């Protein structure tokens, strides 16, 4: 109890300028720490792509396997009926452009843009949609 009273007495004897510094310094340190940790948290983004080769289970399996090779992919949801894929990813590890380029390198047609022709010819025949043409 005495220590607290002594501290209180010493605090009262400080000049106003020093009191402000004494109170504001820990406050600014705390706020700085909070803002620094908030800025470091990666956000999870979602990209939805139309993949013409998603017409069969083989195409879905190949697609999911290829996309999960990238670092930062949280989850992949592929819909064969709609030929669409929803990909959740961390924006500090991978970008939407990198995802599209990675899939195009394996021959997938993304949003109407055909991928690598050589890689596309290696896809199973059931994956080739009549809209994208034959091998």
C-alpha cells in the first residue's frame, strides 16, 4: 500500500508535460502493436473461374490436383454441371493471375481463353468439351 501511495505522490509532483509522456507512451506502444499485428494478417480472397474442361470426374480430379499444387490455396470447389470452380486463396502467398496462369499451363480453358495446346492434348478425351474443339 505504501509503494502505491509513494508512486501516486511522485506522479503528482511530475510536471504536466512529463505526466502526458508517462501516460501516452504505453498507450502509443499498445496501439502500434495492435495496428502492426492487424496489418500482418493475410486476407482470404475468392476467385470464381469458368473452366470448360470440367465436364467429367476425371477433369475435376485433375483440376483440383493441379490447383492444390500452389502455395496459399485454402480450398477448391468445382461444379461439373455449371463448369465453374471457386477457389479460396491467401492474397499474400498467391494471386488470381498466378492461379489462372498455372491452370492455363496445364491446358485448361479459363473464361473462354484456351490454355497451353500441348498440355491440353494430354487431358483425357472425356474432358474435351465440344465447345472447345477436338484435340
